[in-house]
């Protein structure tokens, strides 16, 4: 099979997955929940996270809350990618497709990434709203915003990769969801928490940099450091390769 035909076949799988997201309520619910939850904290719930109460024209609340909301939403979206195929028996049909397991995993992964993009794009309305609320208008740190926005995308991309891996492990969507959520939670906050223990000494920063949070915070400063981008791509690749390994060693 030629490379071009493989790309076309992978594209068919990608389109099928995206279509399945939006032919059911899954895709719509994920996007609506993401936007609604963030909007409630930004504009409705009183307190320090409310933009109007804080008096500052920034989106710190959004970039603080979004990783936690994605922590539940992305595993919920990705849990079915392989688990449902296994449960329904259609996984065997998928294996007959003239395409390597690795490219099948990639197609599923990019379907999850596509839904993440669909969730993030409407949130740009927050940027416009904050810009218009500034005094003077557009008195907003655009560099920090786009750095944070890019970091949030890469963070969700890692969550999606972890979700694909978790889904490859079991035919139970619930187990896949919980596994992906635990992995993502540990990657996001676990290494940072462990690095605060006294036993690491001078190596505390190294431990912290193994986690997502340190790199996400770095990108939030508005500087797109190559090391941060490489980190996110590398961690995503580890989970994608691991999912491929699981599928290759199926019994």
C-alpha cells in the first residue's frame, strides 16, 4: 500500500471518529460544558476568580480553570476511542484495514485533538470581551494570552494522548476514563507536588520539570520556549507509542 493511500485511509478513520463525536451528543456536550464551566467562573460566580470582581482585565482565571476542566472532559471524550471498538467487537474489523496500528492510533489521536480545537476556538470570545473591558480598551498582555492559549492546547494534547493510551488498555470505557484521568492528574500536578518534598534537594527543579505544570506555566509567560514544546510533543509521543505497543501485543 502506497504512502498516499495510507494517508487517505487514515483520513477516513479520522473523519469517521470526528463524525461519531458530532453524530451523538459527545462532541456538543464536551464543547458546551467546557465553555459553560469557564464562563461561570469568569463572569457569574462571585469571588477572586470573577473578572468583574477582580477589577483586572486578564484571563488568569480561564487559564487556571481550563486545565482542570479538561482533566475531566478530555478523558471523557477519548475513553471510547478503542474501548468501544473492543466492547462492540468492531476492533477486529478495524484491524483488517490496510493500515499499520501506529497510523490507526494517530488517526484516533488526531480526532481527539480536533475536538479539543473545537472547544478552544470559541473561547477566543473571552479574549475579545476582556480586551473591550480594558481601560483603555485592549489594555491586555497579548503575548501572555497567546502563550497561555498555546500552552493550553499542548496540555490538552497530552491529555488526549494519555486518553488514547488508556482506551487501548481496556474494553471498559469507565476504566479507560478513570485511568486517563489519573494519569493526566499526576502529570499535571503530581510531579510538582513531589518536587516540593525535602528529599530532592538541588534536584527539585528537575523533578518539577517532568510534569506538565512547570512547562504550562513557562509558556503562560508569553515566551514559547522550544524546550517546552519539545516536552509536550515528547510526552504525547510516549503515550501514542505505548498505545501502539498495546495493540501490537494484543492476544
